[in-house]
C-alpha cells in the first residue's frame, strides 16, 4: 500500500530490511504487525535513511565489519529529544549543546605505552 513515485518505492526502514531479508530467503516474510528490528549505519553524504538501515544480524555478522553505527542519528533523534524534555525546566536546549560539541575539534590522541 506504499505509493510509488518516479519508480522509487518510499518504504519505511523496517520494510527495507524485510525486503532485503526476503530477497535472501522467501521464508523471512514478517508476520502481520510484527516489529522488524533495524540498525541505522553511516551512509554516504546525501543518502536517505532507507539506504542506511541494516538488520542487526547483518551488523553482527561477518559482513558487519564494513558498517559503523550512525551515532549522530541516534543522538539527534533519540537522546536529544529526551534531554530536551528533562532540561525544559531549566530552559536549556540539548540540541544546541550537541551541535556545539560536534563542532569542537577532535581531541588529540595520546600515545599508547609500549
């Protein structure tokens, strides 16, 4: 029931993971209203969310070494909103705080002892 625009399906992330799993094995079709777990990984500079999702089993498998979890996505979409609700009493914005942290230069790497 998802619309097709310009020949490109606009599926939600969980559906993309399900379609990929069914391409490997037809028996992997999820049941009605079954939650399909997915992990958001780092993608290209202009990649969409649907292009950045993989199954947790893929991430933890042998081919998972080529993926990195997209920590910025999880911080901005999950952690910052919760912090904003907590810090609302103090009229503070966690999003501004995170953006200033992100713009700081990376810390210097300390030499490891031999």
